[in-house]
């Protein structure tokens, strides 16, 4: 039987969750099926490895075109092959153009609502050359409409994409459960350890961390022993650290700023945590559309999650079974205090969280659904 070839095309590298999960992990699992052959083309890992993530996004057009030129012989043209485009960034330019010229079809994987951003080319002429438009919102809609099929990571994105292409499948972000240990935390002594990890790239994320700082302040004022670890990087990382030093004198000694760690180190950090935090200080299309990797890593590690009830988390977290959903800063504070006080509740929710992610959000479960969808699209094309 002739295999269906799928090339997963991401802008970022393995270190970043969207490409790691939705390109590398999906491709690795899909290749285990007899009917598929897969590989990954990461612009960051394979075409411009000396650039960091910020440099990849802010690169001049001549570097972007250089990467596209290097990608051409790896993509053009291949029989019985589909391009799996992850995000509407400049990594989508060449496969989209090849498809318009009558070559390989593509599947559009969308996991972030970024239609109000330009993450393709600085030059409007170059945008028009590849996408036929300079407007990024129209560009995103054309990517969706021209795809053989689309994969949406959240229900909000599913509803958005369905307006332009009826062939859309909901496949959330997820994890490899075997990488994460639901360790026995029942005999741990104080302090209880909260964890937040991620990329502090803008105000929406920064303000969420401030929510976590305020929650920790409430825990400390209640006379409870707890610590908060912040793991990550990002353009506003230094701003966040400065705010902690200047405005949170009363709790800064209880906050551990770890910085960036390699993805393979995260399971160890998660094993030392007791509660995962997913704070959102506002409601926006971007937040409603997120399918945050950290959420599924928290669940896989067997720790309860405290999250603001916005967007995809409301579909993933079962209230007081796999986490606690809140609707305000006060409720966020109260949930943090409750889980510090009640070790049995932490253990109970954590155990349920692990089972929930194994059953519904593990890479094998997600890619089973992806394989069925891709086979359907292949039959449709042939």
C-alpha cells in the first residue's frame, strides 16, 4: 500500500510548544501508522538555527526569503504528499504558493488567534506575491479557505475557521503522558509549591503573572507556607522581574525566578510542583482561542490547576475534578488558599487530572483522530 506522505512545516523550533507538539509530536506518532510517512521542516531548527525565537519573528524579509529559498528543494514537488502548515506565519508562504500553482495540497493547522498581527513579511509587495493580499486577516482566511482541510486547536478557532472552510477538525494541544510523572506528593512537607511556566511575550501574559503574584500575596497574608516558581522567557520577562522586585517586597522572597529551561527538563520541574497556575486577567479572542500546552503538562503531572474560566480551559478542566475554574482575582486568591490548606483535595484533583489527560489529551488519542481525518481528506482528493 502506498503511504500518504505528510510534511509538517513549523516556524519555531522543537523548544517551543506549538511546534514541538503540533509538528514534532504529531509527526512522530503519525509515522507509526502503516499508511503514513512523515517528516518535520522547522524553519528555526533546519533553515536558520542560529536565530533565536525573537529573531525568527523579527527577521528582515531578506532572511525570510533566504529561508524560503532553502525550503524549496525540500518541498517541491512531491507525489502523494501533503503539507501540514502550522500557523499563518511566513513558513506558510511557500506551501501556500505551491498549492495555488497546482502542486501539493496542504492542511492548515491553527492554534493561535493572530489575525490582527503581521507575522509574514514586512513588505506589502512580498505579502501580495505569496498570498495575493497584504492584509493579514484576509491572508489567514485565504489560508483556511484554500486548504484541503483545517485543524483547529480550540473550539473558538474551530468556529472561526469553519466560516471559511467546512472541512475542519477540532484537535486540541496535548502531551505525551509517559514523559510526566504523577509522583506521590502525599508526604511532602511545607511549603506548597505553585508553578507558572511560559513565554512572557506581551501584556496579556504579563498581567496574568501579576494575578499570580497577587494570589501568592493573599496566601502569605493568610499565614500559609507557599512558594511560587516562574519558569520561562520572553520580551517582557525583565519587566515582570522588575515589577516583582519593586512592587511586591512582601512576597518576593517566596518567588523563585528560574528562567528558561529546555523542554526535556520540564517534567522534573513539574514533579516538584504541587499546583499549576493558569491565570488570565482579561478576556480576548486570543485567550479564548488558546489551547495552552502548560495546561496539559500540569494535568499529566498529576497536579491540580487553578485557571481563570476563559476560553478553551472551560472545556478541558472539569470543575473541582481536574482543576478549579475561577472568575475573578478574589476567586483566584481563594482557590490558592484552599488548595494550600487542603492536601487531600490537592491529591484527589491531581489524580483525576492525570486520568483525564491520559484518556482525552494524550498524543496517541489526538493523533488517532488526526489520522482518521487525514485519511478522509486523502480519499476526498483522490
